[in-house]
């Protein structure tokens, strides 16, 4: 009976009017982050913009397709100007600037994704251990997830914070975890 009263008190405190404004602000931020933004015109020329957008989100940075395309075009223009000033033939300049201007950013994105996934994989066992200890001690799942999001540094904490935000705006825990698993695309988190 005491445990039931304690849990009810925690639930009531979580949804009191003082927390209501903070919760509404957090929901607005989360929804605004999910809305498609007005993309730069060149970003529409990508063959699969949704896939590239997912790759950019997997880096853990707040990059958009517009930023990515601006970087690609800038690198291509700098390379083409340098090659033209060096006296290279026009056709070679065009091909080299396209390959380098659009290849280097893709390689950098791939390295950033693999680095972030590696960091996640190395810290994920600590998160699982913390989850198990919290649940065995009787903490509710929401509080245990919050503890993981604050205690475990790096991408693991960020992903668990995003899971908590998704649950707060109305998604089920399974759907929120599946969205993170799809985003990370690692077998450990899928399991």
C-alpha cells in the first residue's frame, strides 16, 4: 500500500501544472524537429534524399540536407577553381571537382557514423547493466530510462533521451525503442 501511494505521488508530481508548461515546450521542440524543413533547391536533386537525411541524422549532428549540399557544392567549386588555375583541361576539372566535391563529404559522413556507432556499442553494456539494476531495485521503467540517459555519456545517453522524449509525446515504449534501433542500425540495439 505504501509503495502504491509512493508511485501515485510520483505520477501526480510528474503531471502537475508546474511541469505542464515544460512538457508542452518539450513536445513543441520535438515535433518541430520532426517536421520537414524547407530544403535547399540542390538537395532536391539527390537521388534518395530520405536516405541521405537519415545518414545525416545518424551522425548525431544537427545537419540538414541543405547544409550538406552547400558543403558539397562549395568543395566542388574550390577544387574546380584550383584545377582551372593550375591549367588542367576543362573536362578533367569538371569530373575531378564532382568526384572530390561529392565524394569527400560522403566519406566523412560514413566515418562519423561508424565512429558514433562504435562509441554507442562500447558504452551500451553499461546502459544495459544500469537498466537491469534499476528495474531489479523496483524503479519504474521511465525512471530507469531517465537514469540511463543522464548517467551514461555519449551517444547512448542521447539515444535514451530521445526515447524518453518520444514516449512523452505519446508513442509507445516499443515504438520509441524501435525508432532508435532503426536509426542506429546496430544488431546489439536491435536485439
